[in-house]
C-alpha cells in the first residue's frame, strides 16, 4: 500500500519547479483570462530526443507543467514509437509504505493534513518578515480571495496553494497530458512499463508525522522565491507552455525563470523527522534509480521509450547530459 504522504509528494513537486502532482480543475479557472495569448486546439508537442549506443536507441519525450489548458496534444508520433518499443521507462519517483494497509493509512490522513499548520499555531503574519507578508497579501487577494485558513499554514504549504491558484487563473494547468497517454498506449500494445522508484518503508509513520508536526521548517526562502516566481514569471510560464505545445525546443532553452525548487525541497527534506525516516538525499537517489533503469533498458532493448521532465533534457547537468558523459550519443530533435 502506498501511503499518501502529503509532505513527501509536495517536496518533489517543489523540487522540480512546481511542475506536476495535484491536478487543477479546468472548470475552476476564469475562462476569460489570457485565452488569446495561450495556444489552444491541436498542437504537436515537443519532438523526441534520441539516445543511442551500439545500434540500440532510446527515444525520450520531455514533459512540462504547467501547459495550456485548452491545447489538444497531437500524439500520433509518440504512440507509434511506443508501439515499436520493447519497454517504456517512466519518470522516477518515490513510494512510501506504512505497513498499515489501506484503512490504517486512511487513519493517518487527519494527521497529515494538520501537519500543514505551524507547530505553535503561528499565522503567516507572525512567521514572515513584514515586507514579504505584504507581498503575500497582494497575491493572495488576487488569486485566492478571502481564504482565511491558508493564513495558518506553514509558509511552504501556503506558497504551494497560492501557486496552484495563480497558474489556474492564468489559463494554465498542472494536468499534463503525457504520462496518462503513455501508460495507456503501452498497455494497449502490451509493452513493458518500468517506473524507477525509491522505496521508503516507514516503521512508525504516526510517530514520524507527530515529530514533523512539532518541528520547525526553514522555509521562508522557499516562500519568498515562490512569490517571486508568481510575480515575475507567469508570462514566462505561458511562453514556456506555448513553446512546449508547439515543439519550440530552442525557445524552451532560452527562457529562464526563478527556480524556487532547490530552496523548497531543502526546506522540506531538511526536517529532522524526514531525515530520520529515510528520506535523506531523495533527489539524488531518484536520479540513480532512473539512470540505472535507462542504462539497463539501453543494454537489452532495440527500442526503448522514456519520459523525463524537460529540464533533464535541456540542462547542462541534466540526465541526458550525464548519459552523454558516459559515452551515449544524444541528439536533440530537429526544429519543427
């Protein structure tokens, strides 16, 4: 049984620049906001990267969130490649087991939800510098209205809630189309699906949650960078979303934005309770699992299909750059 450990999932959402995780509800968005700016209708999405060695090839699709809500992904090329593959390698992740079974895990949910609150019941006004809280109030009013409950959240959780509302009202969605389609296509063609996972077994989940609830988080920097991301980068997020939808890889590589991910994951996973619970160095461990699975697939399959966050394809220190450093030939897709 995979326990819905809220703070682990959130940590990895933030670690990857807030791309994925909880899906936003398209019906909740303001349909008039920026509809003319974001692309809509049928779009090709990005081309496929090619990783090869000794005649074996792995085609890699880069994922991105948020994406335009009203785009329809033309996925025929990707579906054709998946159908020709012997294996699909999904993005790496984390699975957490409590050993409590389904009903035991349900009983943990109230504790998980209450862990979002500050341990001493402080409000955001009491937790944050005055200037930062003033900026928060402006953005909160714009994107969340009179939500009073969020004022009692830890800064990292309040920032995440604000971010979700902001992208939704900007015509964007965290519900990327890729993973669901890839899984469905692989199932239809009976292709082996591998998801590299770091498995963490919690011996005392209730005790760990209790310890986490009582511990302070060094998350003010995460909060500040998330506000900056919303204040300065919404237009860039739209441009990146459009570039992904239209397959403009060159533009994706050029567009830069505030990366609050490192500050947020360090704040979350720096909590002593999570360190003691076996969650130390999780990003590095997830990377190791994915690289191992990818190299194993490249060593045995004529054709492999894989998906990765776009940054792991285009960044100088991303996964594909590290495969290239190991001697694999890596080729970016041709311009559309």
